[in-house]
């Protein structure tokens, strides 16, 4: 065990923490990143791998209440809220309902699109430096067999087309011509031409290399145990590998943020939203594009020699167990659109918790109670998509520069 003194301590080595650590290291700060596990093996490991500004929608969009009630009545639906008498859940749901309005949605989408676009530009640069991340800007397809599904895809395009996201409406024949791997019949959808994909775990590993190459340090299997707080400042952090004194601390702890905040007597209303991903062998008719199956809320990502199928959102807080019924629901939904074999072999099955705030927008910025603590948490399903942009934003805040988005939207003290 040893004691350290650094400029910046980043707690959490997922996509957000790695992005923050990499950007601050590039700017010359002495950075130490700690994680109680290993780099990129949390929620950043199993996501769909999409960099898609078109999906910059917060969870409580207008109309979500009616949709979610329908889903909740269906045990195989894409959204599930685990019943609980928890006061935290009741409070979270109150704020969720409160933010389900057009004004809040518009503000949130405008900010999240910019954050996602900044991220996309940074990932393109990273992909040139680290080809192993497998960054590909193929675009993304939203496809549907129902009028309601097509309408939802078109509505998504209409919502973001005036803020720099481009796309075109497709009919069923257009989709089949672009992506023959999809089963007919298809009614229509939207193709977003600038969206990208990469291997999420390899992206985080590339950012870890950036941190180290620019003089930063990463401590894995290093658990934060306690903090020395004096007045409105964190003086030092006690970890399983020694004490660290830092001028500033960035909390990028994902779904663990609520429990971490309690250590500092802060309230951070984040609920874990469980998502699933499975890796299956390459199909005889392998998709060439990332695909969102609109009705099923299932994400399809073609990979080198395999295929990733991801979906569902269970608001369950810290429950990491795998619900087999959910897994089978994802398989069933994907098989309606793809030529999956009856004896589909799942090479890898993953479940992880997305950190969800009640309004679907991350908490980014200095906390009012601790003037050297920066929050960078609560990115819901947009962690990879908005991670690199969050790194830029936090670095600008630390350096006292003017932020590139409206900070009132992501205000770390809004709850």
C-alpha cells in the first residue's frame, strides 16, 4: 500500500471515467483512475456498441407513460419496473413522471445530441489511432412491420433532424434491398446515415492506453473505502491500495453512484436499469448494418465473426441476476426479424446495470456541497454514445472553460 498525491482522481474506469481520465491526461493533468474491478468490465462491456446521436432521447419522453403501462402488463415487454416499497423508488418515479413533458424533452434532446455528436467526432479520431476498436460509420437502420412502429421511427427523425442528425425514410422494399438479412415482410423505417458502431470494451481499453501514454495511472481492483471531508472539500480518499490526495475528484461510478454518494452524505437519485446482451455465431444471413427493431426495442450489431443482440430495460436497482424469461424474449423478438437457427448457440450472455436518472439526463458538474467533487454519472443507455463528449465537458469544467452545452440541463444539483 502506498499514498499518492495527484491533480485529478477519477473514481470509475468504465467508458465515462476512462473518457474523463484520457482527456484530462492529454491536457497535462496528473491523473489517477481507480476502479473496484477492472477497466471496462462493468456496464461498458456489454452494451450494443452504438455511437448514435439519433438516439439522444431521455427515458421519460412524452407519451412514455401510456407505452410503459402497456409494456408493464406484458411479462415479455421491453420495460419492467420491479415492484418495491422503497422510498428511493417512489421518489425516483415521482420525478420520472414530473419530467415527462414536451418542454423538458426538447431541452434534454438538444443537449444530448450535441454531447453525442462531440463524442462521435472523438471516437472517429480514436478509431484512427486504435484500429482495434473497430470503429465503423455505416449508419443505422430502424425497421418496423407496423404502422405505429414506422410512425415512431419517423417521429425520431423529425425530432432530431433540425439539430444536425440526418436520415431518410424507407419503405419495406428499400429496407430489404439495403439489408437482405432481414425477414420479409417489412413495412418501413428510417436510415440514419452518419451513425457509427465500435467494440465498446476495446474503446475503453484504447482510452486506458491514452491515459497511461500521457502519464496517467490506473489502479484496478482498487476499492474506495472512506473519505476525509473537511468543510466543503474532500481532503483525501482511502482505498484498498492506499490513501490518495487529489485537488479534484471526478465521480464516474455508474449504477453504484447512489451508494457512493451516501458515503459523502449526498443524494444522487440513480436507479440501475438492467439490460441484456448476447453474442451469437455469425448467421448464414448476417446483417451488415446496426439495426433497431422498433417494436421490440432490440438492438442488432454485426461484429467480426459474431453478432450481438441486446435489449430490454428492467428498473431493478442493484439486482444483477439474469432473468431467463427476458433472455428468451429477446431471442424470440430477434427471430421474428432475423434468420436465427432454432438451435441458436449463445456464446456469451451478459447482464449489466445502466445508471438511470429520473429525467433520463446525466448529472454532470460540480456538486454544491463539495467544491472539489465533479459528478459525471447517470448516462442511462447513452454511456458509450455520450462518453467521449462527457470527457471533453468535464475537462472544460475543470479548466474553467465555457461549456459547449447548456449546463442547466445536466446540472449536477437539480434533484
